[in-house]
């Protein structure tokens, strides 16, 4: 590893509050999630530690085993002197250059890049004394988050929807034989907007059969109904649907966006897919330039990943940043959800998140 960097990694396996399943088996969810949290130090910034997190999804070619190898290669490509923290503006420009260096080193591997990028932003924020959102020149006012319910029996999902009734929108995982029954049951106990996420689990036939009911039930958006490269299927469904279709697995990196113009109305940007805070800010900005409606999503992450995502949430129209709320025990403190279901971006330097003291 490049002299001057000290990277320490830790795998966390944390149970969910409720079992969490999606239509893609490769997601690896169920009773618990596994994520990698990192601590990054630089000999040029003594006494400071940057926290980062990356949630690897095998669907995108990453595992907990690949992440440390890729992160070592990424840090080898960046001299610690490149992280200029002489001012917030200098730090912002330096972080953008580091992101370019990461992308030149290896394509993809968003979770590994994400863990380091978040840690670097946290480190730079702590060094300059400003929170990450201010480091990026973004406001603290962000949209509220929805709350996600995984696949399960309709009555079970409905009961979870009833318990989550305070949230201004619910995202319901679909892609199974009971989709309509589940959505009917949820609508029976919840009156707010419903967002559905099929995680590639539908076919053109099943989507067409469900569409009239989705309109009747007041569904706000349909996320990734088909496999990633089936642009033809997504284009045809969007043409027939008054409900926005939002690409997720089809929109991994910023360079994926151009191919989706005229195909779908919206895109879902996630830090763990695209490579971190800086990459997400650039991807959201580009998506808006191209006329897409923007959705900022997350994986099942601790407060580290969610705080980093919240820093760029002002760039999104819809927000799905509930990953840490799905966990039975989040080991970090500092991130607070307001009564209006908006994450509070504090004035503390960096992410404003710390490991909870033992005991």
C-alpha cells in the first residue's frame, strides 16, 4: 500500500429488524446483512480518522473478499499529498481528482471505491472543520426518506406497513407471485404514496397485467422491473405507463445514463454502485442535465453509508435512505432522523458519525 496511508477494515454482520428479501437471490439478504466499514488515516493529517463503508453486492461482481484487494490498488494510485485540505474548496477539488484516479485504476467495483471515497470525504471534512455536505457546496435541506418493506406474505407486509405508517412513502419489494395481493393489503392500511421495486423480477407480460392495478392503487413509481439491459422492454413499459419507470440495476455508473435517455423517466443512484459521495454527486447532476427524475437509494448500510448518502440528497427528487433503519443494531451514532422523516445534516465536521462507545 502507498506509504502514508493506513487503512483498517472491519466486516460487520448485523441482523435485520425484520427478515428482508428481494427478488434477486444474488443480493444475499435474509436474516442479516454483511457490510465493510473502513478507517482511513493519513500521516499528513495526524490524529484524524476517516470513516467509510461499502456494501458489496455479488450482482455487481463484488464480495467482502474482493474489496480489500481493490482498495489496496486504489490507494496505491493516490499519494496522500493529493488530499489537499488547505481549504474546503481545495479539498473538494482534490477529492474530485482522487475520484478520477480511482476510475482510471479500475472500472466498476463501486463498493470498494465507495468505502474509500466516503472515508476520504470524512477525513477531508474533519481536517477542514466542515460537514461533508458543506464541503461539497450543498444545502442541508433534503427530501424525506421513504421506508422499504421486503418480500413476504401479504399479511406480514401489510402489518409492517402499518407499523411504518409515519413515513411519507413506502417502498414495497415485489417480483413474486403475490405482488398484487401484497400491494392491495398494503393499501388497505396505508394511505400515502407507494413505490414498487421489482429488482428485475418481472416479465413484460406480468408488468402489463399488473399495470392497471398499480395505477388504481396510486403507485408513485416502478423501479427496475426487468433485467438491466432489456432497454426494449423498459421503453415499451414506460410508453404504456403513466407511472414513472426508474432504472436501478440498469443505472450503475454515470456512463450508463446516456443509454437510458428516452427509455425510462428516472434513475436510482446509489453510492455503493457508482463509487461514493463524489461519484453520486456527479451522477445525480448528470442525470438532471439529461432530464431524468432522480432517486437516491441505498443498500442495507449502517449510519456511515447513510450519512454519506444524505450529504448529497439535496440533488435528488426522491430519497430512499432507510438502510440503517432496517437493522436491529446500528453500531454508529450521530445521524438523527427528524419527526418529518428527513435526516438531519449536522454542523459537525465530516460525516458527523462515530462508533458507539462500548457498554
